[in-house]
């Protein structure tokens, strides 16, 4: 009999081995499996990408491996870290001795993962002293050295900073330094770059790779972004509804995915070369509503009777290729090129006669405690009828402020904002009411912009009521029309926001924005909180609406790939300045401003260089 | 830092000014010390004479200005009856009250914090529910009732403790429990919810992930973070204690300013009442100032936000 956290002979070649892992959430009354029959192996120096959409069980798998799940969770199967077997019965002290030493973990929100009231240097020093059993003085030296190794700028100075004084990227560097404190053989990285700007993300990814090379530690890299996977991982395990559906080397998976879900995910990713994402129909089943056969079958266009009743043999991530599908795809991935949306070719910055919305030398100041803060300045750009303008930039670049100026939420401090030749009225004035019919906003978080206590249908009708448009019957009819054009089924009208998925909520918000037949739709990070397969479908919807209703779109985003797949023009923002403005394809092929090139180079991309022949056959 | 303290201090002084003014007028509008002191059948001429003697016949505004004039010179006025300075009468009662309230404050912290932490760590278990039930009972009991209950139980029935007196340490036991129970119950609840919030924070999970023991996490990471919001409550607690001490001192015949206040109000000893009220108000206001400053010491985020950082 093996003891609960029995010490094994050190196995430096495979610091993580999981087989047949099932993790369930249980209460007295019910038990629900979140992760089912997962097997994976990570070798020293290997970066394994654990990929999947929200709710697929990626994070739960990592937490289970460190025994970090609470008492409400039950794990079955085998988990072996470098020298230790982790089981439910492992005692607290056994787990404590493993964590940080054999395996460490870094998290998505680094700024929230550090003790907010202790200086980072002190936190790091304490961790080093504890994990390496050295004196505080020695630990301090090691801690400083670790900060240098994670390439922290001014490490001596930063040592005495509190987490709130550091940027997200710097905090993530601190977290990585803390994770390295115990010289672990394995690192779990749970979406460590998701909350970061692209240029910072690419630095952190490089850092993780170089530390891996240096220390030969194994890395489990959890992410939903296949572009990031392609950038850092050696092998990939794709999770869907708690099971590994496919695994293999990065090259193989990205070039020749065999599971329809993997293909769907790859196709959902917009690319810098302009691939138009195609989403996957339907949504991930909730853990307690997973179907009997293959969980992907209801969304799979290749599914047959067998898929719905039988479970395909689980894929194992153990170095070789493996796929859990009765009818795996074969051949290389190709791209279906879709016709570019037509766009009148014109310079976006020139004073144009038929400009719908334009900003001229516009600046915007915010009042802060320490006086005025100029968020953007000297912005000149215009949106013509039928344009799709992307405003891209990193956080704090002023891209949302541009949206606010266009919507009249903020007044211009200098320069002008005009709509069809007239100044944009400011929110709250009587002119703004009429203006709002023509320009509508789609915000980032659909849940927050819907009233939780009103039905979807009534919220879609609301703009019509406010503006006194049509009779009751006419509004009802328009509501059905709107639901349909947003790709929602009519019976959703009677549901409440919490009863429908995130993607459906965002569609409802779009439907509501379209109720007044606006000329311009301003989408502020409208897909940023959605899963990629859902995001792709929203992009599809926006393209469709553009085509059908001759809608002009301003798409504010940090994701250059989205800008490429949706927009005709791009405005690149950096610290409140407009650094480059022009048509999308020429700019992406030959950016003029060095910052644009830097952004493009930092953006992880799934695009495969050559193989563009479509050969998905059975 | 000094600028911040200076601004806080100015505001504190303004609060004190308002308190003094309010007390001055309310006391004079609600009853006449002369008629309260003398028998009902006293000759009105004598009453008038007394009023004149004590300066009560002059317009309120004049009395008020004179009061401030004396106050700024350190003169708090004299008691009508024996003519002793009010400040002296109050000062000899302060130590007893300080002893009672400070011990009660220590009791609140020593009982409230561990109970709250213990309940939070054992969330949802019988321990948690038990502590919370006791806590609800604790702050629902009026403290005069709790005092009488204790006397009945410990003095009358069990004969363990004397019902009154203030000379020995054990005389403190019942008054402190009477005065501190409600506060301890409130602190326990507050610490519990604050701890629960902190224990769910991402940085706690990160601490676990790097192998810190649960005990170390609770005491060195979670508690300091959870203690920050409880400091506000502790500031309020000072006010509750001073208010509560009036009742408690009366129940246990404790020779502090609480009982002095009750006596002085009945006798309409204006100078004494004003002095007691001013001292209690000042201690509350300074407790709140201390809370504000304590925040700066323990929460670096506030330190930098208030522009007082390094």
C-alpha cells in the first residue's frame, strides 16, 4: 500500500505525471465531475500548454495537482509531482512541503496575488528564507538576485515597493521570482499573461522560456489563447468539457489538428494576416449537463449517431499524439479565405466631405486629485459611411477616451468632435437624445450593461419606448426582427440576463444597440470578456450587420488580430497620441511607425506560415 | 505627513467647538439649576438672588461668551454647591473610568478577535454557528440587564464576587464583562466577515501555492489585512464604551465620571456636566483621530494615497 503523499525516488525527467484524474465538486446532495479522466505528463524542460475555453477544467487540474482545492472537492486518479504522490488523503503538512519546493504556481492576476500591505522584497525574502532554510540576510541577497533574474527594472529600488506601486507586468515578474524561490521542478502558469498588454505579454513569455532553458523546470502553461500556445509551448493538451480531447506537439496540433474542436478553436482565432474567425456553433455544456457521449458532439458537424451515445477513448498527453474522436480529421489545416468586405479606399485622416463622425485636433482632459490629466491630445481622424475603424492600443493609451468623445460622454477640451457636420452633443443635453439614435455603444461587459431584473425582450424594446417609436405591436415586431438579426432565438425574449450565456448576452446588447437603426456602432472591447469560439461568432455577426445594414463601426480593441479581421481602417494609439492611421492591410503588411511594428511583433499569432491548402477529410 | 495631521487636528478642534456650544445651550434650555437645587417652597426672591449670584440672570449670549473666555484660560467653572472647581471634581473620577474602559477595551480585543478568527477559519461548521449565536446574544442584551444578571448570578447566588466596590482587581470582573460583551460580540462578527473576505483573496491562494502553512497564512497574512477595516469599528467602540460606562458605573456603583455625570445632571451642576461631556467628547474625537493616523501606519496604500508616503 502506498501512503498518502509517499516520497518517491526523485524523478527529475518527468516532474509531473497525472493519470486518470477525475475531480468532482460535491455536496451532501450531489456530486458533479468538473475534470474527467485526465492523463498528462510533463518532462523536465518541457512547456505543456493546457488549452481550453472557460469552464473546461484547466485551472482545476492545476489546483488539484498542488492539492489546493478546498474540502468541497474530491479527486480520484493519480497525481505525481517530482517526488510526491498527491492524493485526497495527503496531510496538510505533506502538501505544504511539496508546494513551492517541488512545484510552484503563478496566477493570472499577479497584482492581486501578492500581499497588498507588504513590500515585495520582504515577501520574496520571507519566501526564500522559508523554502531554502537560509538566514534572512542571505535570503535578502538571493531575493535581490531573483529579481534581477526575472529582469525587473531597478531591482534594488523595486525591492522596497508595495504591489500597488508596480505595474501588472512588474508584479507578474515578482510572482515569477517568488515561484522560483524554492527552485521548483515544475511551474504551473495559470493564464499568467492574459491580463497584460501585448508588449508586456511577449516579454513575460520570453522570460518564462528563458527561465525554463536555464533551470530545466517543466511548465504547465494554462491559456485560452492559441497564439500564446504557439509562442511558448512545446506540446499541447486541448481540454473540452473537462476532458482532454487532443494532445500532441505544438507543430502537429497547430498544423494538422485532428479533433474537430481543436480545428474549431484554431479557426476561431483571428490572425494578423486577416483570417476571418469562424466560431463554433452552440456553447460548452455546463458540467452538470454534459451529454452522454462525446461532449462536443452537439456542436460538431461531423458527429454521427455513435458520437452521441459512446464516449471516445480519452486522449492522453504523454508525449505522443492522441485524439479522443471516432472520426478524427486528417491532413493539414488550410484556411478558407473569405472575401474582404468592400471598403471605399480613402485616406482616413484627410478632411473628407462625407465624414460621418470626425475628431479634429481633439484633446480630452480628466480632472484628477493632482490636477488635470490629458488622456488624449491632437487626435484627428474620421469615420465615413460604411467604414469599420479599429482603434487599437495598450491599456492607458486613450483608446476608450476616443470612444467617449465620439459618443459625447466626454466633451473635447480642445479641438472638435463632429457628427455629420454638427458638433457631437454632450450626454445629458437635449440634443444628445436625438444624436443617440445615430450613434450607439456596445460595451465590454454585456452582463453589466443589461438590467439583471428585466427580460431580454423588454430591454431590446426599451430604446424604442424611450424615443417613442411605433405602437406596441410595431415595437413587438421590431423586437423579433432585432433578435433574429442578432442571431438569437425568439424564445430568449422572455429570459433574464443570468439565464443566458455570455455570448447571447452580448448579442442581446448588440440587438438593443441596433433598435434605433443607428448609423454608427461603437464597440469598446466588445468581445474581450468572451471565449474565442464565441468571440468569433460575434465578429461574424458584426461583419454581417455591417453588410446588411450599411453600419459603420468603431471597434476599440487591444487585439490587433481582431482589428485585422474586422476593420477597414486602423488607428494606433499610444499614450494619448495617435501614432499611425491608415487602411488595415497596407498597415499590417508594412507598418510605418516603429510602435506599430512593435505591437505587431508582440502579438502572438496562430497563423501557420505556408500550408494554406484545405484538406480536411475524414 | 504633518500637513495631513494638521488638517485632521483642525477638524477635530472644530468638532469640539460644536460639542461645547451644543451642550452649553441644551443644558440651559432644559432646566434651571437654582430651582432644581432648592426646595420647592423657597422664597422666589432667594432664588432670584442665587441666580444673580451665579450669573444665570444675564442673557444666554453673554453667558456663552463668558464661558468661552474662562474656558480658554483653563477655567471650567465651579460647582454651585461646594464651589470647588469642576475640573477638579471630574479629574478625581477619571482614573476609575479609565481603568474600567481600558480594561473593557482590552477585553473586547482579546475576546472579539480570536472568536472572529476562529469562526472564520471554521466557516459553516458548528463552531462558527455557535460563536455567531453567542455573538448575537451578546450584543442583543442591554448592558444594565447583563449587569444585574451577573450580580444575581455571581454575587447573590454563588457569592463569588462582591456586588460593588472598586478597590480590588476582582471588582473589575463584572463591570468589564457588562461593559465589554456587546463590543466583543460586534468585533467578533466584524473580524469574521473581514477574515472571510481576505481568506478568499487571490493572494491567500498564492501563499498556499508556495507552501505556507495555514497557521502562518492566518496570522501573518490574513489577519493584518483583515484587521485594517476593523480599526474603524474600534474607533466607534471607544464612543460606545464611554456611553456604556454611564450605565455600568451606575449598576455597580463604580466611582467614575459616568456616575458623576448622572448625579450632576440630576443636580443641574452645569459646570460639572459640561466638563464631563467635553472630556468624553474630546476622547472620542481623539480616538477617531488616532484611528485615522493608525490607518496611515498600517495600510501603505492609504499612506501613499494621502500623499504622505516617502
